[in-house]
């Protein structure tokens, strides 16, 4: 497996991975599938300051990780939000761990980044444990903040000072 910077020709696979989670999981609170154009805009937002990595094996993208804008207000410029998604067919193979390690190394090397925030669906225990493994600390839970698949879901907030 190699971890590399995402490229424009990865967009369709990244869209597929994310849309699977929209339709079948609770890792995202998005409820409508993303179009290619939407994912192209999202990709372009990550070209400069916000990195996007993919895990690839045998020329197949198996997952991705991003650092994104946390909030639009200037005081938050040194804070980023982390996201990691792994294709349903490639879970439990260490891909999320490899992506987390690589994207956090980038965050640590960037003098403009001070804090990495994770906003995780509270029932996503696997993701919470992954973040704890990398030193993220629990900052609180907002209960029943989103509704998906006919039920209310909370979010667990975690952070890592880099």
C-alpha cells in the first residue's frame, strides 16, 4: 500500500467511497449523494492549504484522508478538521491507521496548523478509538444534533494539538 497526494483522476473513486457512506452509514451527516462536479469543487478546495491523501494498492484507491477548513472565521485559521474514509471492501486492513499517520505528519510539519479537530458521530466507536490511538482527546458530545435514517445522532468532538 502506498499513501500519496490525491490526484484529479481519483475523484470518481473518492466520490464512490463517500457516497457509499452517505447512503449506508453514519460517518457523515450528508444525506444526498454528491455529484462529480461537487467532488471536483471539493477536490479543488484541497489543492493549496488543505491536503488530501489517498491509500492505493495495485492502482486501486482504497481510502482517503483530508484536512479541511474547520470554520470560516479568521481566528480559526490555525485549526483544521480531519476526515478519514475507507472503501467498504477494504476496511480492517490498517488503511485508516496509515492514512491518519500520514495526514497527521503533514499537520505536524505545517507551522500554520496548531489544532486538528475531529467531529465524529458518537456511535462510531471505531473512529473514536482510532483518534484516541493517535493522541486525540475527548472535548465533549453534542447529543441528537443531526437526523439520519429516521433517528437522531450525536457528535463527539476530539482534538489534537500539533
